[in-house]
C-alpha cells in the first residue's frame, strides 16, 4: 500500500473498488469506516462510539469480539482450520450436532451445513421438493407468507414476498403461492381457503418465519393462529420449513420461536446468531422422516448440494462457544432484563401521537411512526443519520424503528438507544 493510499480515509478508498449490499451507490456513495468493535459498541476510524442497536444484522448477540468465543476459535485454528466435509468429519462438527440436538425442537434429528442464511433456506426448500420427488409424489408448489423474506439466492428469493428485491428475476422463480399472515380477523377464512386449496395435493412445503417477519419491518403474528395453520398443513403431509435465521437462539425469549408452538417444523433453517457473528455459517436441520426419504441405494436420491466451507471447523467452534454462552444463567438473565426494559420503554412511548403500532417479542422491539413513507425513502435516510449522529446504530425499515441489540447491552447503553428514539418523536 502506498503512503498516499494509506493516508486516505476508509470511505474514500472504499469507493474505488467496492460494491455494497442493498445499496444504490449513485444516491448513497458514502460508507462509514468502522475500525473496531467490542461488546455492544462499534468505533469508527475517528474513534467515535456507536451502540450497535441491531447486533449488526442480528448476528453478534453475545457482543462483538466476545473473548470467550475468540479464545476457543483461536485454539481451534491452531489444530484444524478447514477440511472438506464430503468424506471427512471432525470434532467441532460432531460436537456441535450433539449440543444442538439438545436444544432444538425434539423432533429434529439431522443437520446439514451450508454457508449463510440464504443457503440454509435454499437447502430447506430443496429438501421439501426432493422429499416428495423421492417418494414418487408430484408436489412442486411451495407455500409462503406474504411479505416474507428468506434470502437472496434463487430458491430463497422465490419464496420471499418483498418484490423490491425480486423484480428482475421473478420469471425464473420456482412455483410459489402466498397466503396472508394470520390475524384474529382473517384466520377462519384463511383456514377455509387453505382446506380447499390442499385438495389439489401438490403443495410440497410451507416456509415461514415463525412469529416475527424480520425484513417486513418486524411484523408479528401470534402463536395461536400460526399453530392452526401448521396443524392443518401437517395433516396433509405438507413439510413445514421454519426459517429461524433471524429469530433463532434466544431472541424471542425462548431458544427458538418454534418453541412457542405445539406443531414442530419438519425442517429448520438457522444462521446469523448461530456463530455469534464471528464466522459465516448456515445450518438446515430436519426430522428423521425427512432424512430417510433421501436414504437409498439409489445415488440419485441423495441430497446433492454442497458448499466449499461446509461445516468449517472454526465456524463450528464459534457456534459451540455461542451455544454455551446462550445457556448460561448470565445471558438468560440479560435476555429477561432487556425484555423488561423494552416493556417499560413501550409503556412510556406507545401513546405518543407520533407513534403508531408498537410490538415486542423477547428482545425484539419495534414501533411504527405515524407517517407514510417508502421502504427506502428519504425518511429512512434522515432517521438513520439522526441516530448515527447520536452515537446509536439503528437501521429503520421505512417508518419502522426496531431494536435488536446484543444480549450484553448494558442498561446505560440501552437508555442511549431509547433516548435516540425518543428524540425522534419529540419526547426529549
């Protein structure tokens, strides 16, 4: 690196070669350089401190650079960094499977590794379609919720209902049908329509974000209504694919959102907090029954899907450390504390005339401002800048402001987040 390059700011050097996700660079050309992070805090290249109010896309739930996880990963990288997972296995993957089975819903038996949240749902969709294909059944439709989001790979895009992401690609999608999220008003009519639709007997699977639709601005639905849908579909041998990429590992107050439901998924998709934000990894789990549909002397009935870094030993080790932390009394108490703080904050703010609908499940909290705006409109940009100016990293979705901070966030740090939101609605 030349001296002239080294003296330039990260934001300037960034512009020359980098293309960022979910970014229109002509209208948003400036990227903030982040130099380091610790706990719930980010620090930019000028040393300014920001509270990470969304755990960097819901990943760093135990705080950035968590020393407990770092120590374990550093030890592992001196013994085994990477090995092909086709034909080989290793201790971190085996141990992680054993530990995860203890906390997953009790019908989950098999684990299939991939690289990220999108690929975990991609695998889940392929499992559902091939499950029926292997059994000689022509079921080629995937059912999904309206406004769901399941990732950016093609199968994941197909089942996602946010067209702002999907426009140029829709003619290439798999066959997907959507149903509205259940409410008190629509649940009975929805069940009636589903019963009629199921008579065609061609729905392979139903993919859903249980209880919280993250990208749909933390839109929430109740377990009682979702249970009725899952129970009905289960009776018709429609495979249930729970996308817990966002909700998994404690965010809803239980280990998994599916723990609130009596009817358990046939397939689960996991990522994000799985590895505590340290190393990318995805995981798709399934029941023994799903697995056995692929277990055959016929090679073609196998699940021929693979990624180079499948079950990377370092990622598995990070996941083991994260899972151990999740089960500690300290982290469980932190989750209860943050849940309580959110409730207190909600009581304080929900009746303000500038605040519309508020909602919470576990450490996930969201409110809608009483103003109409586009998802990526000017209001979102103004809110984002306002929060960053106050040293708080929140990433509004349209007129929705949400909090999903690390479990290690202190009361003082959370008050900084609440204060920044209050100032938006004129309470400060």
